[in-house]
C-alpha cells in the first residue's frame, strides 16, 4: 500500500485535495493532505517541510504530491528522506537555493501569463476568478474553506535541497492553466527536471476541476516508479 502525501499550494489549505484523496483510497492506498498554516508569519519553508515530515512519520512507501508553490516544500522533504515519487502538479519547480520570491522573474512567469492572456483576449492582469476559478464547479466552491493569504516569510527563504536527482519525479500540467500557461510549464519541466510533463484537461486548481484525472495520473505514475528499497546503492 502506497501512502500519497498531498501538499497544497500557497495558503496551505488541505481542503484543496479533498476530492482527490478519496479516489486514491478507493484504489486501496492511504492518502492524506497536510494542512500547513502558511498565513502564520512565524513559519517558513523549513517549518513547512518539518510539518510534512511529521505527518509522514515512519511510513516507508511514500509518494509526495505538490500543487503549485508546494513544490518548494516537496523538494526539501524529498531531499531528507526516501520517497517513491514526487508528483508535481501545475508546480513552481524550484532550483536549489532559489527562493519563492525570486522564482517568478527568473522563470519568466509574469511575461508568460501576460502573453497567454493577450493571445486569449484577456486583459487587466491577474484575477482570481479568471486565472484560478474559471473551471472549478460552483458546487465545489460552495464548500470551500476560508482562503488563507500566505505570509511573506517563505518568499525570501532559499529552497534547501541538492537538486531533482536521487528520486523519481513526474510533472503534470493542466492544459487549461491560465496562471502557469502550458507552454511555460513544458519549458520549466524540460529545463529544470529534464523530463517531458504529462498533460490532462484542467486549470491551475486542477485537483478541484478534474480530480478524477489527477487521481488516475497519480495511480499510474506511482505504479511505474520504483520503491525506494529497490534503488541501487
């Protein structure tokens, strides 16, 4: 039985994964989302990683799954313990030593979003409804937890890990992501992870708009990833 540890994006609300986790459990696995109080200015990336590590405990067959900014936390956790797989979902893929605050300009995300918006006839810059919620069903949004505004603390802290080696990594792109456009994400996966990403329909909050597709991708990806004990020494 694999344990899927689901890391949310900015804000840290475990609720984001509430439609995916049951589908993984019905397939015979353990799955839980880690709630991280990212609105607390006392906490930063090291504490986020500690919270996830504590939630994992002594489990051995672990798949880390990270949405968006959660990739920074997943990278640090995977650098500290064996995992079967890191699954990155519409992710802010970091480099070692990079801070979340630096990531935007270094990767060119603002310009990539602007160009995608221009081609689609969207104007006015970032809008939560247009870039995040456009494909999330109303009935899902009605059950949403109160959104958290992430504190500034982690945005100035380096992601302390040695790089994307020593463990399996897969990347999933939502083809309807307006915040991290697919072409931007493809280049990010190729340049920073050295892999071709997988793609399914869905926007940036794909675990809410296409939870079945995300769960199926995770099951297939984990089934083809070696157990840490099977890795050569």
